[in-house]
C-alpha cells in the first residue's frame, strides 16, 4: 500500500509541521469561528485563492486582448487608442474598430500563416505519432525493471532547456553543419544540402521537441492495457498484426488523442522553432504575432491575431478537455 | 451480551419495553442525485449490542454506516446517539469511531503514533496518552510492534492496529466496515471470536456491516437484513434463520427450499397448503396470516427434510423423488432430489456413521418428509 | 516472448539516438577549439572560460534562477490549493471553470499567454499605478500563472490515487479538516509537491516567449540572452552553457535514480520483515 521514502520523509515533515501548528492553533480557532459566521468556511478559502488568481491573471487578460483587438493604433505608450470613451462625462461611446480583423482577412499574410501553421502542426503531429507510438509500445512491453530507466531517458531531454535543444539543430542542419559535413566526408554529396531556414527544419524541430509529450500519454495508456486480451485473440486464431490493429490500436485511442492534442495545440502557435530553424518564407502564426508586436509595434493587430488564433484552437482544446474528463471518469469506475 | 437482569430471569434488552435505545435512526433516507441509496430506514440499537447490517452489494448498508459515522448527511430523517441529535454533527465531533475496511492506517506514522492519534486530537497530557496506548497495545497483543510502521506488519497485525486505534477513545459507538473481508478462512474464524470477546470486555456498542451471512450469524446479537436501501427484517440470528418474514430473507440466509402452494385450510391452530410442486399437501401446526385461497410460499430448511426409502405414514408433508446429485462435505452430505413435479429439493444430512454401506445413492427413488413445525410460510 | 524482440530493440535504439544525438553534439562541440562550431579544430576548454567571464550571461542566469525559485514556491502553493479543491471537494460552483483554467495554460500557445499578460500589466499600470514598469515582478507573476497549472495537475493526480479513507479515518478520530491536511495529506503527497516544484522551476528557467513579452529594460532572463545570441548564428559559448546544464540535469537524474533504488531495497526488506514476523 505505502512507499517507504514517502514514509521517512513524511515523518520528518510531520514533525516540523507539528511545531508550526502549535504556534498557530489558538488564534486560528478564533478566526475560524468568526469567519464561519460570514459563511466563509475553510473550503471557500481553499478554492477562492487559486480561483481569484487565475481569474485575474489568466481570464481577465484575455478580455483585455479582445478589447484591444478592437482599438486603433496610435503612436504613444501604450500604442493603442482607448475603446471606451466618456463623452461629456455621461455618455459612454464605444468605438469598435473592426479594421484590425478586416485587415487580417484582407491581407494574404495572415490567413496564409494560419493555414500554414495548421498544416505544419498537423504534419508534425502525425510524424510524432509515427515515431512516438512504436517507442511507447516498445517501452510498455519491455521487462518491468527496465521500464523506469527507459522512461527516465525519455523524460531527461525534457528537463534540459528547450531553447538549447532547438539551437542544437542549427549546428546539425546548417550548411557546414554535422549532417552536411558527414555526407560530404562520405562522398555522397558534393555541395551542402540546404536544410536550415526551411520548412523541413521546422518539422524536425517540432517533432524533436514535442516527442516526449507524445510518448508519455501513449505509454500511460499502453501500459495499462490488459495483455491477456491479446493472448485471448491469439488463442482464437488471430494473427499478431491483426490483433494489434483490431485490439491494441482502438484501445489506445485515448492515449493517441491526448498525445496528439498535447503536440498539435502548442505547435500551432510555436514561435521559437520557426524563428531559429525556419526561414523568411516559413509562415507561422506565432512568428507573425511576435513580429507584429515587437517589430511593427502594432498592438491592436497583434491582439487581433491572438484572438483569431485562440478561436482556431478552441475546438481542439475543448476536445482535449472532454477526452481527459471521459478518461478519468472511466478510470474511476 | 446485551441482556438486562430482571426479576424472573434475563430478557434481551431489545424486548424490554422500558429500555431506551442508545442509537435511534429515525426515518433516514439518502439520495445521491436521483439514486436512492437508503430509503426511509428506522432502527433502534441498544447499548452493548453487536448489531450487524447484512445485505448484498448496493443494498445501502455502507451508506447507512457512513451516515452513522458522519461522512454522509441524511437527505431526510434524524439520527440520535444517546439522546443527542447528531444528524448534522461532523465526524470529528461525534463520539463515534470507525474501523475501515482497508484499515486506513497512516503510513508515515508508527503503530504507537497511529493508536495515539485520536487521543492527541483531544489534547490529553502526554503521560496519559502513553499509558493508555500501552494498555491498548497490550490488549491487542501488539506491544512488541509499537515502533513499527504499517507496511512492516502483516495483514492480521494491521487489523489489530486499526481496531486498537478505533477503540482507544472509548467511543459510544464503534462502526466496523466488513471487518473480516480481507482475512483468510482460519484467521477469520479466530478474529470473529476475538472481536466478540473484546466487545464483551469493553462493553462498547458495535455496528458491523457485512455481506457474509456466516459472519453476521456468528458475531451478532441482532441482524438487520437490508435490500435496495430498506430494512427487510430485524432480529436475532435464530429469528432471522428460523422465522424469516419474507421470501427474500428466507433465500438470503442459508439455503432453503421454497414450495409454492395455495391455502386450502386456514385455522388459528393449523393450516393446510396444497402444492403442485410436491404433489400433495403441507400441514403446519400453527396459524398464518394470509387470506384463504391465497398463493403462499412454504420455506423448509434443508436440514429439516427427512429422507428415506420407505413411505412414511402421514398424509401430509410427504413427497417423492429421485436422487440426482450428492455432495460429500465431510461433516454433512448435501443431496439434490428431483421430485415428480420436476422441482429440485436440497437436503443436508449429517454423516453420523463412519461406515454406511447402505447409504442412499444416485438415482435412488426416495421419500421426503418433514415435521409439521418445520415449514415457515412467507409472502413475496 | 517467443520472438526475439528485434523490432522493439531497433525502435528504441533509433528513437533514443534521435533524442540524444543533438544533445551530445552540443556537448562535443563545446570543446571545439575552432570558432566555427561544427568544424573540428582541436580540443579546448576556452569557451567555458569565456562563458564564465561573460557578465551579461552571468547576470541573466542569476536573475533567471531567482525568478524560477520564487515562481516555483508560489506555484506549489497555488497549484496545491487548486489540486486539492478539484480532487477532494466534489462538485462546487465554478468547478468547471477552475478545471478549465488550470488545464488551459498547459496547451495554450505561449505567444497568446505572453501577449495577454503584458496587456494586463499595461492596463493595470494605467489604472492603479501598479506594477510600475515591467521586470522581475511581472515575469514572476506570469510564470506562476503558467506553472501553477502543471503543479495542479500533478497534485490532482496524486490525490486521486490517495485512499480517501486515510483522511476520513483522521477526521473520525477527531482531527479537523485543515489539521487532516497538514498532518496526514501533506506529508504523504510531499514527493509529488517536490517534483511539482522542480517542474515549475525548470519551466520558468527555460521560458523565452512569455518572459520576452512581460520583461522590461534591465531585466533580461537567461533564455532571452541566449536567444538574442543564437539568432545571429552558432555560438560556442552557448554550447558550453548547454553542456553545463546537461551535466547538472544528468547529475540530478542520477541522484534521483539512486534514491529511488535505495527506497525500493528498503521496501523489500520491510516486506520480508512483515512476512517473517507473521503471527
């Protein structure tokens, strides 16, 4: 039932907490009865602290982005005009500037970038799946003792810097980089293949960086699968490949969905990878947003880009939430 | 056990009209959304009883127990403990303790610390806590293991720690959730007797939840049989077994043979039932409370059916059949006899003789009979 | 297994090679004499010296470490409260919203969260005068908002696998709910909280996008400095930095592994003890 490390550690934590509590006890009881009178129980406090924080620092900012997406640019700090106007201190005038959204629609750059981002993210997700699924499957089928080591090896790159790992690919893919030097040394090519600053490099970058996010949910799902199901199938005359397709694959769907969403959704808005590995032709919406904001100082347009991106991702995000909720409900039975 | 000394001998406390119930469950219901887990249950439990709530999965017994503990609030109805309404009282303020099915021992505390936990919450002085913990560990024979942690103990030892921890506060009521479920057969028997002894010694009122009828029969002073959130019958083990009030209770406890029939004679001192299944009549030497001509069920326990090769001399309470199956259990043998009507009757006979060359065997035609006091008439 | 696991082994070998070759290349080239990182010029440690003399990088590193530590501590507090509420409080008003707000940051593209937080800070400064200018405070707040979601998920899943009857037993024995949390729940889930702290720390240390949005003049974090350098091309002192990080992480992982192995041995010993002393 229990695990010794927790036990040892827990005993020491408990000891120090006891001392801490002894000093808090008398005033705590009194405050508690006071607060109870106002209907503020301990539960309400526990819920409201993170709730208010998130409401204020996560939800409200989105409302502000929405508001600014509707305003006009101005050369000032902050570089946008207020949306709400008090005219004669009495009448509230709302100047909704739809121009930003119209601009998004009219200018080729934006909707091309959206589509391109979805394409790149989608293909990368697929590649991640093709590489990650066999790896997750292999780890789930290895001897129990080795599994933890292998998982640790999957997770280890995740703890090293994302930025630095993407940077590593610059050194590998550039014209006099690792791959080109190796191929030229082998004599396979005369001139370096241009790999950096292309869409190809972006694909590699995304697949490389997000692979652990695909492997872990897949592994979690495959590990829980009942091996006797496959044995029953083989006993009934089903060949291994067929058993995989008709039993393992469908049962691992929740893992596939979770992994794919965990890769696809952030990949659409990726900035670092297209910035470092992609070229000026590489249109991704994250880079566009950044450029609008930092280079063009056009906050309203950047906000509009963000809102549009958010709307684009709402469906996949809700899909992920629902799939997670279904899975945890199923596990509880 | 739970008896009071009265002039003229002992009577059971629940039959004593002057006794005040220690625990009063008054028309308690519990709903989870649309699902009714407990429906309009009323129960009186007396001080010093070992009361068992018996039923299958989902019958509501665990929910009722949790309401007694304070982990669930009744949707309607009230619960009184020693005269005090505790329906709204949270578990940490009730003089009730519970022994959990999983034991719920705190893994990061030693046996001593686990047992002392409840006393520490009450703020007792250290010396007294130490003394009482020592006494309690002695009572459950775990003194040598005081410093160990739960994962260093065997299953039986963990259970004793759980028991010690829940008894040390001398609660007015101790609740036990399937206490013997996790133990193997030998340990179960041993622990059954230990529990009864400890309860007797300390005089604490126990309410036990179980799905195992053997457990209930062995442990309890009284049993409450539950089904679908309702109490079907409350009584002593004997009453439940020999005088079930319904088909459900008769079939739930032990094995039983049910004969369907029609009342053809209904007198205050005897009753005759015609049953197609036995191809004859059943004669009871007591009256029943069903209208004449009604369809009734006569329940006869397997050990009360007599089996022989010769036809007995009676007109009623006799039937004929052929032995279909025999199971030899060592102490008893179970016979399955198929009657002419096709119905299968179950009979148990103790193996009185070690050598019985003449034992009734498969496919033999036999006559079955029973005493006129053996059947019990039950409604649906 | 009847068949030799050829497929399995080759998949794992190629997969892990793919994951690790880039990291190894960073390490190897940090010892390259030549400035042209990928053309080998001989073994040298001079880039480590250059790195350690680079004031800009050192200041940024120190700033990042401070922010990461404060952020991790705050995230653990907030995330534990949220995780506790979601795992133990059943249905309460606003539960769906809280659940959504604690999982959305995990998948939301960072450009969106970064932009929205910056705009919040700007508007706040206009209305109430706080925060004055952007810097350490705003970066820390922004990171906390992101990382608390991770901690909340970890705590929630740990609590879900924790037997509720432990907490019920404590309440049954007379402990009030908050006491139950501090004396029973917290000590048992402590390892999950530590891994949550480490995760929040790492995420903050590594974050580029959000920090870029909400940072101010004079508050450059380490990722920001690294990014501005590598945009211009490969830079060997960055390789040195990468190698140091990889070294630290590897040491951490090895220590964790040793601790866990020792735990496992102790657990085996205890189980033997229990079986031997069976009464």
